[in-house]
């Protein structure tokens, strides 16, 4: 009798665990890959595949897929703008199939992304395909209720190596004092037709030409879209004694040659 | 015959190896609760939603791709009831904490006005690229303006997770 009570208690506990503990996530899903690179020649079609998995413990997920253009914001993240808003828009060349579907818990769906690149296209074109899931509206009277949407993006990079032009220059290289630290700022202009990810080092030398610091620039290899300028900033790795210094910046942006720039500055006593 | 057995064993092991080498990227986002409901509110009332103690809901993000990612928030539209709208400046969000993440939290513990433009909430740090779950915890605030018409106000909040290009 005692044993059967224990068994009952065990099943009650199990029921509570399954229906309350496992309900920790109302919904969640996985998108693979988060970045899709398609190397396509002008005039060609190419497809890529994105796998969406409903990783929720229960409940089907209704997904809508759509594409937008991308721009960089000063904070290094992106804003998402309507198709056709940017010179590097993939726009109407991109087709998503299927663009709306349900996935049962634990299930997955493969979505085909096809680009049909016109013959006159040159260099790189960029956008994002979002996969979005919304919670259902609740219908309570006289209440302020919010619907929650979660969307995960796959960045689409369509590039043609044959027509890519890598060209960049420094618009400005400067060192500024911020909160008693020095910050190196370089504005890099992408003059080419392909996304570049300039990265490299900045060496700081004193007036006797001794290298006192070597700092990494853009270690995460964040990009700069074609025909745009982006300011890359980094804090100097340590304090500098009073004196005159030279900062030399060397960046690799994918071209055959490196991009170099320099600036001199005076370090002053901290306030 | 022995050779045949040996070859079939090699084939079998090779098959298992091939089947096991399929690697899938982990790039996942989810929300712990559907419920963001301010309930019945009076004109002029201000209400904070933080039903789980210091926070109200949690966005779970995971990635093992080795690439930087970020999370943004927006209100796709203001709280709307028919033709009436509660202005964006009366509807706010705040990040209270980020669990198991070593990235950058923007405007932590500060209320931010909702907008239809996605607002940067969190940028991943080095340990956030290895598949560990990062939990971003939010609370919300709504104030009903003095001259607001009564109604069922509804809005859509959207969380966005992407890598940088």
C-alpha cells in the first residue's frame, strides 16, 4: 500500500515536472546557418538551404520567412530596411520557398533560398532572411495585451569573385582622449563593390621610435558595405606617459596590398 | 571470406563516421513566457511588469558559430485600440540582467522608450559563441495618459537575433 502511494506520488511529481518545469520556454527555435554565402557568377542561379528546427518542448511553431536589406549602424549592429533600399540589395533576385509553415515540437523544416543574379550584376549583394514566430493574441476585454515575436536572421551574402573589386582608403586616422584613456579611431571608406572586413594592428611608438603598444583593430572582422564609410574605434591597451607618439595602422581588407595609415599625437597628464 | 568481412566492417565504420560528421550550427532564440499583459489599468496609472521578482520575461539565446551576434527589441506598432494609440513614450522596457553571458548590455537597469526601430539590447562576448545559453531578462512599464480613451490596447513586441554580416 505504501509502495503504491509512493508510485502515485512519483507520477504526480513527474506530471508536475513535465507540465510546469518543461514549460520554461514558451517557444524557441533554431536557424542553421545564421550566415549563408553564395558564390554566384552574373547571369547564374544558385540555391542555399536553411534548416529551421522547433526546439520547444511542446507546441507547434508557425514561422513566416521574409527578406530585408541591411545597413550598418554606428554601434556595429545592423538596421533592417525594406528591400531595394540599398545599392547592395539582393531585392527581387531572392526567392524563399516555403515562406510560411508550421513545425511540430522537435521537428524541422528546410527552406530553399534561391538567387537569380542578372548578367549586369557586379561584386557583392547583401541582405537578411528572417524567420519569425509570434505568440497568439489573448482576447481579454479592456486590457493591454502584447503579442511577442521572436525572429532570427540568416545573413545572405551573394558574391561573384570574378567581378569583385577590392578598394579602400582611410578617410581619417586620429587618436582622441576619452575618460583619461586614448582611443584610436580610423574611418575606412570602402571604394570597391564587395563587403570588406578590414582587420589588423595599430602600433604606437614613442619619440625614440620604440614600439610601446600594439593594439588589435576590428578583431571581430566586422564589415563595411560597398561605397560606404565606417569608423573603427579601439581603446589603447594601457596608459601612456606624457610625450609625443606615432600611431601606425595596418589593415588587411582582402586586397593584394595592405591599407596603411598613421597619425601623431601628444599624450598629456591625466586630469 | 575473411577479407569480405573485414571490408564490410570498414564500410560500416566508415558509414557511421560519415553519419556522425554532419554538424549543425546552433543559433537559437526563444522566450520563456507568452504573457506580457498589463491587465486592467486606470487612466493616469503607471504599472511595471516584473512578475518573476526583478524581471518579467527572459529571452534565451544560444550560438556555437564562433561569430558575434546581437539581440534587439522593438515595438512593431504602438499600443493601439481601434483609432486610439498610447504614445510610444508611455511604453518602456529595461534589461535587468543577463545570465551566463559576458557580452555588452546596453542601458542596463534603465527604462528605454519603445520604438518601431530595433534597439540594441545585447552584443555577445567571447564565451557566448560556444553554445552556452545566454538569458536576457526584461521588465516593462506602461503609463496610461490622462486623456486616453478606454479600450483594449494591443501591440506587438519583437526580439531580433542575428549575426553581423
